[in-house]
């Protein structure tokens, strides 16, 4: 029997193939074109790839579930929805990245060296961030679509490796940025190891790496339950690390703070969608039968994550760190959707991910605008009195904060409401009460920021709010309108999600 | 278009209009805001006249699907209780705008913003009372915090930011607890009758006792913070003291009524069994509020804090009336909400004028105002007498109904609460004596009396106080059927008077 080439379903894989293909073209562009024309070309082909891929996702939306690439990838409703969400968030991330002055001219140059200064002066700015982002997007799209543990791991690495690099690309405060990148990389490597370890044990348990195989082994196979538990726990550690759940969250604030803000926005919004997507698939599809083994632990982790995120956020003095802890708290809320393990939970999670992602991109886009002569200003004490100078920026930023806090008429409220409803329906009332109480704690620090912006007088060393570029402006306004629209008229979007929200088992 | 939606929409149209006006022309902004609010008040009066008094259940009903997949609809309607509170809201807004003509100046934000906030708040106030969909109610309940927060923090005096934040955090905390309960009842409705937030449908649910108790507590704590009831009241004196007089009127007069309104509409009607379970506890709390609020009011040196504490005492009476569960006490409680609204409005507005004239809010700084500013002094005196429930003035009727209604079921509570009336005489008459009578304090000789605008603002309030004191029938006719329905829903019938003393 000779070698048989695997059949590839190009149609079903098109969204991912486009992104990966253009990423490779981006590398070639980076290598062969002159520095002057690189940036616009990179931006154009990246945006083009995302839009094209999005159109392919849209084309696939009604089609029946298919598996592709010899059963290693599954394309079903939730996957398409998450791919679409990731692509839309990436579109905005690219618009933010296009304000290229956030990035180091040459990532390889030693911080503070002459080489770096020369590169900046001569305008020889490298734009490798575009292909890197595309690779990360490709990995993120593959992550929730993976149908076996091997593909899952490959996707995890494809999405993570570019992110480690991108975190270190900041033009200003490069040492902090590089420290963040290294930290992210080391801890990420550990978590990958845990993930692999878990995958190996699950293979040992089920004798199969495919999610369907594990599912049938869980629901009454001859497997060894100890292997199952060890496998589940280790695999979960890897996934919980990626979503930034406590107690695996400690990288989040450092990386969010150190990374260039457009990358932070991209990471906070899109990575969360991908990681929760994969988590939802694994737990809904494969490990649902073992729910009584993992539910208590996951409930504890969800509650811990909410509380840790909300409480520690209060003590933060840096806007990006505060948003990082807020994202940890949101990871806790999202975990309640995983634990709910019902159709409502899936729908609510999809809505929550989309609405949280868009508000996060918007909020970080605004963070890029508040600057002084040395770059962005993260220190909250210097955000004081922002409303006096730029009322529009202050209002929109408050809108995003109110959405994070879950105040009615914003998307965040509908997300919180639906996800807690799902949790309550699954009988997990403890997590609802904990969620509501930590929302109250979280409200405190969101409101404190609003108070600082609106009700305090500007300090002496005032920061300036730069006039946003067209790209950033577009991002901010679309995010703001989406946050309001999803809060006031969520019905069409909820109905859309309902058509997507069934995992194929 | 339906009347309720028009009433809610009109202030928002006014907001759009004001936003287009030039910011420099403060007078035009004020006039437009006043005009809009007067129009809304007329709509409110039209609605009251058109309200069919003999009928129970909701009137002016309208319903549009909003988020069908979650069973949420935009659903409005009024019964006697909500009608009277909407009427109170729409009457107070123009009075507040007229009375506090200059309050909007010197704030942190522009004059325009002040009136935009006030009008947005008016829409929210109408919505929160008119909503017959629990989700819609919650949306208004939470969203109305935002304009109030900016009104206190942006235009108040003293430690206004701290007060605004305290107000917001207390309210949000309560609101989130309520959210958990709302989710609970929503899930139960999904299991029993299909997902809905319609409160009439929700009140037919069969909920087991334990769950009912927890859900009830979520609602009750939120409303007890709002109302506010001892020991959850500590935000109120700060907020009332820091806010502008006009904001305080809306805060104490209307917003806090959302709490007592919610106790009737949501706590009692959705969870009748749990209401009965918790009644002894709540009655105790209410009696403590009455006495505690009154004692602290007596001790206050600041006139705004004094009015705030008297309100805590009055909210105790209202809560007592609600949970005594007789139709008399319940009607009395609802009428009390209205009367407390107007007499507190009068007190706060006049206190505001006194403070702006004298530049101080300490009671001791006034003295002998009767001689210098007779109209101001008389108005304050009448408002004060109404607040202490003097027969012939409006509050007397409601307080009497509450006490009589309570006595038939909880005689001990009623007897203790009656001491509240005696204390009320102290906390009103002592400041009246200090501020209005006696020799004129140095520095006060040349204070101007009320001008025409101020008289125009206060006259209708005083007229209402006197009119409802002598002839409360129209108001009671509106309230009584609704109160009767509430009592029936809880499964109580009024005790016979003859066995009233028999506990």
C-alpha cells in the first residue's frame, strides 16, 4: 500500500487557508520590498485577507457541518461564528496596528542603541508585525475548529508563538516590553507542556486523540478513570492559562502592560475568543460525560477568577493593568458559561465573547490616544480630568467601562444576563451569586476611573489626547456603536447566534 | 401613539432640542427645559383624568416585543399606584426646574448638561413606574442611576463626588442582588410557563418556599437600599446634603419611591408567601427607621441633613403600611408616597432658597426670618406642618391611614410608630422656632423675600398640600382598587375591626 495523499476539503478550510497563505505572502513582502512601500502594502494585503476570509466564513454559514483534513478539523456553527468573531476583531486590530509608531523599528536592535536610533531616523521600519498577526489569527481560527488533541496543540502553538514575539515589539519602554514577552513565553511554554501532558493522558485513557473518541470513552468506555482525571486537569491548566483564569493569571497584567497597546487589544479580545472556543468545544463535546468530576473544580476556579480579578483590579494604578485584571474577572464570568454545559450557556458565551471583544478593542484603542511626549500614559493619576479636555473620548471610554461593568443598555449587560441565566438554569446558583457580588466589586473600580476622568481637576503635568487617526477613529466609533446597539437591540444578534450555536459531536 | 410612550419620549425629544441650542444662551435652555417638562406634566394630568377609577388591573397598556428570544418585551401600563407616582414625578420636574432656576450654574458641567440630565431622568422615572415587564423595569432602575450620579457629583456642593459615588455603589450593589433574583425568577418562568418577564404572568408562578425567600431577599435588599430603610440608609443623608436642592427633591421625592413602589409591585406581588415570612422582620425594621430617623433628625444642625433624616422616618411609615397588609394601610402607604413627595419637595426647595440667600445651611445661622421674609417663612412653616402630619394637611390623611391599618393587625408596631408623630413635632418645630421665629440674627436683616418665580414654583405645591389634606378622595379613589388587589394577591383579607386588638 503506497502513500495516499490526504484529501483536503479546500472549500471548508478556505477561511483559514486564505489567512495562512497571505501570512506567507506577507513574509515575502517583508523580505523583498523596500522599507518605504512595505507598510501600506502589508496593511492592504492583511486587511484584504481578513475581508476575503470573512466572506468565506459567510459563504459557509448555512452549510451542513463538515469535517475536513482527514477528520482533524470540524467546521460547524460555533466554529464559524467564532472564526467570524475573531476575523472581525482582527480587522479592528489591524486598523490599530496600522498606527505603526507603536512598534519598534527593528525588533532585533538592542534597546537604546545607536542602531535603533538610526533605524528610526532613516524610516527603515520593519513591518513583520502584520504577517505575525496573520499567523496568530490563523492559529486562533484553527483552535476552536480542532477535532483532535494533536490539531488542538498545533493550533495552540501557532497562535501563541507569534503572540510571544509581538508582545516584545513595543517601541517605547522596550525593556518592559521584552520582559513581558519573555515572561509570556516562559509561562506559555509551561502551560503548553501541561497541555501536552494532559493530551497524552487522555490518549492513554481513551486510546484515541479525536474528541469524538474521547467522548465515547468518557461515556462508558473501559478507560482508566485516573488517567482521565489527570488528563483533564492538565489539559485544563493549559487552557485556563490561555484564558487568564486564576490561579494561572499572573502573566496577564504584565503582558498586557508591556505589550504594544494594539497587540494588547488584539490579545485581550481575539485570544479570549479562540481559547474559550476551544475550551467550550472540549468540554461540551468530549468531557460532558464526566461533568461531575470537573464541575466542582471549575466552579471553584470560576469563582476564584472573578473574585481575584475584581478585587486586585481595585488596587491598580495603571490603566492597562486595570483592564488586564478586569479581563481576568471577565474570564471568570465566561467560565460560568462553560460550566453551564447547556445550549443557553453556549449561546451566552458566544454573545459574551463577541460583545466583550469589541468593547475591549475599543477601550484599548482609546488608551493609545492618551499620551505625553514620551508616549502613551498608563498611569491613572494622569488621566485625571480627561473629560475637561476631550469630552468625547471621556464619554466613549466611560461607555466601554459601563459595558464591562454590565450596566443595562450596554452589550455587557446582555452578555452578563444571558450567561448568568444559563448558569442558573444549570442549577449552579453559587456561581451566579458569586458573579453578581464580584460584579458589584468590579463596578467600584470602573466607576472610580469614571470619577477620575469626569470629576477631578486635571493635574499640572497634563497629558494630551492625540487626535485619532482615521483608522483608530473608525475602530473606536464602530466599537462604541456596536456596544450600544448590542445593548439596546440585541435581538437580531441573539437570533443570529441561535442559528450557529450547536456543536457537532 | 400611546400616551405612556409619548410621555416618556417627550423629554427625550426635549433633550435633542436642547442639545441643538447654543450653549451660551443659558436662559433659552432653561426655558425650553421648563416648557418640555410642563408639556409632560399636562400629559400626566390628562392621563390621570382619563384613568378609569373603578377598574382594577393595568390601563394605558402597550406592548411590543423587544428581545423575543429572551421573552423580553417593551411593555407599559399603569394601575392606581404607578399612576399616582408618575403623576408625582411629572409634576415635580417643572417645579424643580422653575424653583432651581440658577442651580445649574457653577456646576462642573455646563447648564445645558444639567437640563439634559434632568430630562433624561424624567424619562427614566416615568419608565420605571410604568414598566410592566420586569426586565424593562430593571433597565430603567439601573439606567436612572447614571443621570442622578452626574447630577449629584457635577452640580452639588461640599463632598459631592464622595456622596455621588456612595449613592451609586449602594444602588448598584442592591441592583445586582436584584439581578440575581430576576435571573432566578426568569429561569423558573422558563420551566413553568415559558420565558417571560411579564409581571402579571410572573405572579402566577408556583415557587417553593425556600427559593421564594431567597428571591424575595434579592429584591427586598435592593428596594430597602433605595427607599432607604434602616440599616441601609447611610448613603441618603450624604447624597441629600451634597446634591442641589432640586436634585434632592427628585432623589427623595421620586427616586426613593422606586424602592417602596418596588416593595409593593415586586416583593409583595411576586413573592406573597415570602412576604408573609419576612413581615415581622420588616415591620421591626420599619419601626426602627421611624424612631431612629426621627431622633437623628432632631439632632441635625444642617437643614438638608435634617430633611433627609425626616425622610428616613417617613419611609419607615410607608414600609410599615405596605407590610401591614391591610387595604387601609396599603392605600395609606401609597398616598403617603405622594404626600411625602410634595411636602419634602416644598421643604427642600424652601431650604434651598434659604441656603442660597444666607450662604449657609446651618440652622443656627438663620433666625427671625418670619419678620424679614414672611412669604418664605410661611411656606416653610406650612410644608413643615405637613411633614409632621398636622390634620388638615395632606400627610395627615396618609399617616392616619397607615397607623389605623397597621393597628388592626400589628397593634404594638402601630403604637410605637405613633411616637414617631410626637418626635416629628419636635424635629419640625425646633428648626421652625430657631430659623423663623425669635429675634432676627445679625446678618439676616436684608435677606430678600421670595421673588415671583419662586412663588410661582412653590404655590402649586402648597396648594396641593392643603387641597389633599381636606379632600384626599380623588387620590384615594385612584389608589384604593390597586391596593385592594395587592392585598388579595398576598392572600390576606382585612381583619374585622371588632377583633382588631386581638393579635
